[in-house]
C-alpha cells in the first residue's frame, strides 16, 4: 500500500468510527433509556452533547492542525474517544453518560478536518471535491455499523459490552493513525504555524464576517442537523413507538436510511461536478426532505415511513454541498479557518436541534412525533428560504 493511500485509509477508518458515534444511540435508545432511567428530554440531551463538544472543538482543532500536524493531533484524540466509549459503556446514570458523550465528541473532533488537510497536501487540487465526497460516503459506513450490526451485537451481549467492543476498535484505529499517517510526502512533520492562537481566532472571526456566508449559515446550522437528528436520535424511538419494532427490526430500517446517507453525498457530488451548481440541488433536496417529514407526520404505513426515512437520509445529506458552496468565498490563506467555521456550524446546529426536539417531545402528550417532525420541518423551511438568496459562485468567476 502506498503511503498516501495508507495515510488516507487510517484516517478514513477513524472517520467511519466517528460517524458511528453520531448516530448509534438511535438503535439502542429504548434499552439505554430503560437502563439509565432517561426521559425523552434526557435522551435528546444525551445525544446533543456529543455534537456540542464536537462543534466547540472545531476552531481549536483548526489552529492545532496548523501548529502540530495531523498525526500528532488525530491519533491521541481518537484514543481519547475510545476512553469515552468505555466510560459510556459503564455509565450508571445520565450524568456519567453526558460526560462520556462529551469525551467522545472531543476525541472525534479532529478526524474529518484532519482528513481534508491530508487531501490538500497529498492530492491534486482538482481531485479534492471528489475525494472529499468519497471519504464522506465511506464515513457513512459508520452509520451502517450503528444499525443492524449494532442491534445484533447488543441483542447478543447487551449494549454495554457492545460499546466495549467498539471502544477496542476505536483504540486500534488510534494506533493505526499513529503508525501510518504521514503529514507530508517526505515523511517530515508539517511545518508548525508561528501564528499566535489569539491572532488565529481573530482571523476566524474575520472570516465569519463575510456577507456571502450569511444566507448560507442557516442551512449549515439546520440542513445537516435535520438528517442526523432523524437518523441519530428519533428514528429508532419513532419506529419502536409507532410500529412496535424490536431492536433488530429498527436496525434494519435505519440500515436502509444509512444507505441513503451514502448515496446522497455521491449524488450531490456528481451533480456539482457536472453542473458546477450547489445551491439549486440543495434547494430541491430540501423540498424532498420537507415532503418526507410531512409524510412521517401523517402516515400509518411502515413502508411509507421507511421510504420517507430513506429520502431524508439521502437528500438531507447536504453537508458537503454547504462546504463546497462556502469554500468558494475563502482566500487560500483562509481555507482552514473557513472550513472549520462551516463544519462547526453544521455540528452546532445538530446539537441545537437534538436538544430542541427533546424539549418539544417532553412538552407534548404522546404520541410526540407530529410535534417533533413539524418543528424540524419548520426550521428546515426557514433555512431553505435563506438559502434561496445565497450566492453560488461559479468556477468562471474564480479565474
């Protein structure tokens, strides 16, 4: 295996496991709630704190990647995520569970951005978008791991031992990252940035002031958050409550949704490559997601609900398109800060939506799903309206 491929493979494995943690609670949510005595509001909080920790870490991660390099940052942080998974497996109550989720979120924070930085150093810039989309699609294998396979393993040995097994795999991925990730082609560490962290933070705030980003930011906050909230939090409880599905049956449905989450980024990337457009595909995809949320509110059919969840997974996967549209407004020296800013917004929005929908679920009488899905649909409609006024910069404008 060549060095570029070995480095990319090690980081991609870590990214797959990061994706697993984003969505795995949905499958084991009923059992987790029973054993930790969680309310729906508690469950929303437990899921959201991972995203809060992840989002808060994005700006420090961008600065640290420049200062210490990919290998020296990513490998130790992934090991921290493994320790967090062990802590979650042993959690006796909500408070320890929250701490574990925070530790996991912190540990996973540098993985995807480290991978993007690796792509900029090892590969032709013309291949960046397609390779980034491929990594994003491969990362969705982690979502697949968090469906039927997790349900099967949890049914066989319990959710706690299942998480212990996952922690062991995450620890192995940290070791592989330390052994195989190489920052530069000559094997040396990346040159350390001499910029003071405070100056780097001010530079990030300067990027956030770009007016071209403002109409795009609501979709960054809401678009990805809707999809991951459905897949990572409410999909499993909804299927259990409305259709009385057990863990394996829930896992099978969410497996199909996760396949949609693999197809979506590849589909969007293909459209962008062929048309050099990002805004219009996301507008159309958001309309399909809205229609799917409405279908979930009114249907009593498992088949229709499954199809709606798959469509949310596919067309709600707007993460890479938001990043691609925003990066057209960053100067080369702003690229790292700009990408981490958008990445942080996506995960902050996911945390916000999970906490918000947990509050909604706790404030209405069962069944809560109409209120939960309506709140997500309303926020997505608002974000779609803002996106309609955003600027989609074409390649011809950059030349």
